[in-house]
C-alpha cells in the first residue's frame, strides 16, 4: 500500500506536540494519513503493520472519543492494546507518574498513548523511557493528533493550508486544541486569528503569530475556516465569564454570524459539542460543517502517527 | 462450517427487538446458533468470520454478564472489540446520545452493541447510523438476544416451541426479558402466561396474547416451562410490593410449587439470581434447572446474530 | 522455541498458591519463564501458543500493574482476553461469587485469573469449575506469581536460591507477597527471616521455617537479599503502628541500613513503592535494586504459568 516516499519514518521517537514539528514532518504525517484513509474504505479495514506490537492507552483523564479513536486505529494496525484508566490505576495508591512509567517500561510496551491533566507529563515519560510516547492531550498544553486531523480535514477540503484565513473561537486560554492548531496552522502558512472574551485569551498569544479579536462578528469576517472550541461548563463559576447564557449571547456561532465569513467557510469543532452554547445546531449540522469528517480523519491520523513511530527509534 | 441454508443472511441491518422478527427469522437465528454451538465444542473455539470487523460494546448501563457474553462471542468470531462504558463516556460531558452515535459512526465501526436505560435508544441509533445495531437491553422495552437464547434452550431440550405451556413469573411490568420472550414465544406458537402481583403486571398485557395469573400455585399448574425473572431489590421501597420478604412468601419458586407443574418442567432464569428471593436454591440448582445452559447458549446466539448482521446491509 | 524438557506440563489444573508447589514444579515454571524471556527480546514479542483460548481477568480488587502484566502476557501468547473489574460487575447486584463463577464457566473460558479480597476465593473457583484458575492475589493469603517472579529474579542474579540469606521486611501480617515468598524460598532451600514490628508479624510465623527480627539493623546483617514490602498507608489509624513517620523512622530501608547487609545485597520490592516510607529513593534507584527486573520477569513468569496450565487438564 505504501509507496517509497510514504514509508519514510519520522526521525523522532515520540509525538509530544506540534511545536516540535517541521513543515515537512507535518506533511509526512498528513500524506501517510491519506494512504491509511484508503485502507479505511476497504471491507477489511485492517493491515498487519503493528502485529506483535504492544500499545498502552494510559488515559488518566476521562475520555471516550479520543481513546476510542486511538484504540480503533491501533486495532486496524493489528497492534495488541492495553487500556489503563485513572480509576483503578496505582496512581491512586500514591505511586508517582515517574515510577508508574518506569514500571510500564519494564514490561516492554512499544508505544504509550498518554492523556494527563498535567502539562508536560508526556515529555517526562518520553525523556525517561525507551518506548515511544504519543501525547493524547496534556493539560492546557498540546493535543497534537487533534491539530493533525484538523489540518488533514482542511487540506482535503481546500487542497492545502497555505494562505488560508482561519479563526479559532472560544476559550483559547485553557485549550490544548487551540495551542496545537496555532503551532501547526501558522507553520503551514495559514493566517490564524483567535477570537474570545479577554478573560479567555492567553497573554502574549500574539507572539505565536496570531491576531486577537474580542468580537465574534468582526473576527469571522472574510474567514475561510472557523474552528470552534468546546466551552467547559465547569468554568462557569470561576469568574472568567458571567454565565453560559451570557457567553453564548456573544460567542455562539449562529447562522447569521457565519454569514459574515466567506460563502464556503468551513465549520470545525473538536467535539463533543455543546449545542446552543458555543455552536448553533443549524451550523453544527449545516452543509459547511466538517465536524464528522474531523472524527473520521482522526482514525487515519492516529494510524499514520502510530505507524511512523513504530519503526527503528531515532 | 456453514451449509448453504445456514449462510442465509437476515434481511435486516439491525436486531432491535423480537417484536420485529418473523417466525422464519427467529428460526434462522436459532439454526445458526446451533451451528456455532458446534464450534464452541472444539479445542480452538474460534472462527475467522468477523476478522477485520470492528464491534463496539456501548454499555451505558452496568452489566457484566451480557457484556462478557457479547465480548466472548465477538472474539470467537475474530472481530476487533472496543468497550465503552457509562463512566468515562463523553455522555457525562453533556453530549447527546445522537451526537455520540454520529461520532462513533464517523469512526466506521461495523456493529454497535448497545445497552441503555432509555427504551428506544437502539432504534434511534439504527435509524441515524450506517452501522448495524444490536439491542443488548433498552430500558423496560426489549432484550432480544436474551429471548433468543431462551428459545434456543427450550428448543434444544424440548425439540420445538410450538404448543408448549410456558409461565413467566415476577416483575413483568419492568422486564425487557419478559417482553421479548412474550413476543418470541407466542410467535413460535407457545402458550404463554404471566404470573405476578397485580402491581407488577403491565395493563393490557393480555393484548400481547398471554394469560394473567396472580397466584403462583395456580399459575404454574401444568406448565412445561417456568421462566423466573429477577426481582430488583431496588424497587422494594417504591410501593409496588410491601417487602422482599413478603414478595418471596408468595412468589418465590420453591420445590413444592414446582411440583404443581409438569413432572419434567424446565426451570429458567436470565440471571443474576437472587437466591431465596424469587427462586429457592434447591430449585435453581435442581435437576430441571437449565439456567446455566441459557448462559452457554447466550454465547452461541450472540455469535449467530453478529454473523447474520455482518454481511451486506439490507 | 521450547525444548522437550521445557514442554513438560504442570500436572495441575490451577495455580492457587506456592504452598502447593514442589521444588520441581517451581523449577519447571522458572525454566519455562527463562525460555519466554528470550521471546520478549525479539522484535515481534508474540507467539501463537494460546491462540483461540479465552482468558478472563477477574480483578475484584483494584490493580493496574498486576492486571497489565497478565494482560500483556496473555496477548503475547495470542490469547483472547476479557477484563472484568469490581465496579460494574454483577457482584454489585448481589450475586454470589459462586454463582458468578458458574456463569463464567458456562461461557467456556479456558483460564480465569482472579484477584479477590477474600482469602480462598480462587480455591473455591478452582474446586467448582472446569476452567484453570490463576490466583493473582487473594486477601492476605497468597500471590503466587509474585513469589515466582521474585524467585526468577534472584536465580537470574545469583545463579540459584539454595543457601541464600533472605530478609523480608515490613507488614508481614497482611502480606500475601510475604506468605508466598516464605513458602517458595524455604522450599528452594533459602534461609528466610522476616523483619517488622511485633504488631505486623503473624503469630507462629516461625512454624513456616523463618526467623523473626524486630530490629531492622540487626535483621539485615549479612543478608544476600532484602525484600521490602509495601506499607499500606490505609492501616495507619488502625493502631498497628503509631504513624507512617514513626514506622519509617525504624523500618525505612536507607543506604546506611543496607550497608549492614552483604556488599552486593540485592534490593527487591513488589511495588508500587512508597518512596521515603518503607524505602529510601537512593536505595530504590540504587545499583543493587532489582525492582524493575522484577517487573520485567513478571511478564515472563505469567507467560510460563499460562502456558503450563493451558494443556490438557490434570
């Protein structure tokens, strides 16, 4: 299935963040994901690429969709998968993450996919251990496979990323999705802006090469892509915004607001969506929404990353 | 392994309930289950039938036995299985079941086995999504694979279902097992009666073609089969019956009460059993109990259903 | 891979405890584990030994490391694995362990690995059911695969077990690890002593062939091996010892205390370790610590046990 150029390995042991990736590395991953998408159209959607390899999904924050997407990707590559979740893990017994990592390493897994509430946890694992580490979301830091699947989706629909005008809207401050996309999209030559209330925009975000807007209507004007973020309802009472209702009044993406962007502006969202909070159902289910394409591309991206990291260690 | 007639597919995308099945369709499933029972006697109890297919077990109500039975069936058919349970699912994050379903669909699973506390949930999934849906229990509505395994067990022990006298005893009102069995057994030509206190018999149940008895001793007289239901101890204080002790006094199946049925009357129970509540240990463990045969047949029935739904979509 | 002598089967259906094993049986398991360690050095760390076999991991006490170690061992032997944990199990619904076991048996698994808080649970399963049972820890009784992996580690590092001086330190009273090791190490000809405060030493422990010391410094003198136990912080307020801090003052294994043992004395711990409580980080991470070798050997021992029990039943 793979052509010579597609079989090139990433010269990396781990995928920790988009910040570390060059334009060429991002393109290598996207090209491999394209190849795996072809596999996913077959009746038998399975290849023997990772046969005999052990992948541990270490999800120390709850997650259905990302864990499921990784697990499907792993099984379609014929890997053996082990799931470890927060509850019932020995972290509960007071073991440090470092000790847990060294213990897992002693069992010789090939790849560990980790989600953790503390920024930098995957980096610590990667530094300490021989196995490859894939960051499936660390605190408010990075969520690289999400940004990669977003870039795959945009490239598929628009033929490329360079020169596109892309707005990321919502709680930029707490969003690892936003950070990873900012790194990736700017590196690929897109023009990126972030939109949100001042309390949810990180200080000095302009230094990452993005513009800042506080008014949604003004911000979406002329955009090729609008990428919405999930608003965490749990933050409602932490004085970052008055109420969910108030937030929605100014930042919910409605049909009227989308109309201010380009005619064929794509609507994206990493999910799970809060209907009527950050996005109107009419928009989420509308003709320019690519939200479900993102999910499909998630499996292909994860297959590509697992494949590219499974070769000889760099 | 399969003969020509056994390889007939169900002309259905989903198995949502027994109510939808014709006599011929029920027989097709039972015949295929017979064939799979033969596989289960082998040393290597595994066939490549679903190799490369992805089955998601979406159990949004807790369950060990049904999930385990499905998972064993899936693995013996060589499917790749993914488990999603209530805790840790993004439903917790406020996502609707519909959005969750569309997201799972975007990952291209072949079959989703769903258990959900809301009646009709599997039907919604089936209507919205391309994948096949198997109802593993929806609220107080249906539990079709349970009724199929019950019918397989009876057919195996009695050679057929037509004309048999079968009593279903207990909390008929809340029981999806009772509903599915009433649909199936009456369709196969059995004479079915339900027995329970008036508060636990659904109104108009006679319209489903069954007789109603409120006295266990009277009801079991002359029966070929007594099918007990699990009493939910949680209901004790909801004024549907006075106390568990009081319920047991009138409705516990004791040896003396079984003696009023036919001499070789089979005793069934979907499990888990409450010893000394709805069934006496002497009866549960007695010579005419087929409770464990039901469990064994559960794996074969689930293999048959998975197999029959895994072909081209109808 | 296996030579003729290695393919000898254990003449046992189950592995319930070390107490039941002869010296020859222990050696058979250790020799097979050596052979599997070679498999674990390959790029494809997988053999088809248990293809088509179903192994259920029934962990009714929380555990990450032991469950993960077993699951990796099972998958590297190509078994189909099913995980059942305490939460969401029908034991919650009031089913007895006996009924649960008979139900699982009716689904025809080949091997059940059980961890349970009640001593003797695995023995009950083994007596009642056809499948093979592996005890993964029952109450304060036995944890046989832990003792086997400990013996494998010692044998690897010291060439044998006979005549070695081994101290087991900590909460001997509640430790299944200590009990299994006492049975195994004494049977293999080692000289074993236990060290701990009087409240944590079981009465009549001398009858098992070990000496008792209450002073750590005195006890470790001249030892070849010091095997630390995890102190359960939950016991702090049950009046068995004053406080964790007080316990650590007398029984924490520090560099100074290790210096009283033999120069090349090996340091062992079943994990997860409480740094600064029962073991000082300098010692845990020091040159004579074999704690991570124990973890690696755990996978090999479990592969060996699964393999040896998977043949014809004795």
